[in-house]
């Protein structure tokens, strides 16, 4: 792997870690909101979290390709 690909992979990995942290925080907030009766908001957040999960998988594949 050349230096440029390694730098790109490292940067993407940091972005993925940030995305994972944001996802976790959103999930915690969503559960808190749901417990207070706003189940509609909770359901909307779950849809967004599914999208984040899908994108995280694609990013992980891209990182693997850069590292190979």
C-alpha cells in the first residue's frame, strides 16, 4: 500500500470512528426521548441510524480495499 492510500485509509477510519460515536450518542438520546413519550421521534431516529449503519459498512469495505 502506498503512502497516499494509507493516509486516505487512516483518515477514513477516523471518520468512521466519529460516525460510530455520533450514532451511539443519537441512539442514547433517542431512547431517552422515547422513554418520555415521543415514540414518533424515536422511530425517525432509528431510520436514520439504519442509514448510518449501511454507510458504515460501505466505508469499512472502502478502508479494507485501500489497505489491501
